């Protein structure tokens, strides 16, 4: 079973209390993010992935969560690292339409519905309740 590191960015609009989410082509809604490339740190990967998926330049503020799962059919054992990030510059836009179908700013409740695997939900992440979650085998 192959181990894979995956990073996600919680991009939160403090004024509007909204979370930036992306819909991957033919897939589900997630936070911006993706696989860490060889020779890349987790922070470098999350900055790169946010830029590639949303056209935003961000800086990493802190690690919020670590999740783990086993995808038996794909024979993959990913570790998911979610970071709080802050936007430095850019306008939200889709740069790769083959990878990203849609980008939305959503309220916390919608983000929680789309990401049920964070204990305490988005508000828990924002409150700095660092968590580890084992998501199981599928």
C-alpha cells in the first residue's frame, strides 16, 4: 500500500465568515489542496496547490488538523494535513479547468456539510483545536 501526503488550505474570509472551497473535476468539494511532490515541504506544497487551483498567493499560518485513511481499492494510505492560510494577493479564478470545475466561497455550515471528517467542524479548526482523525478504511 502506497503512503501519500496530501495538504489542504483553510482559506477563511474573516469579514464575511466564509470558507473557500473547490470542486475537483468529476469529484467532490474540498478545500484547495493536493498531493505533496517529491522534495517539497508540506508548506511549499500547500502554497503551490492553492496557487494552481485558485490563483491566490497565500502564506501558511498554522497546522490545524491531521487526518488519516486507507483507500483499499486504490491501495493508498494518505495522511491529510490541513493548514490555516492567509491570502497575500490575487483574485480567485480557475487556472486549470480540467482539474477544477468550480470555486465557491461558502458559509461555515455548508463547509461542514461538505467536509464531515473534521471533529468540531470548521469552527473547531478556526478555534485552534488541533485534531487527529482516523477516517477508516474504504
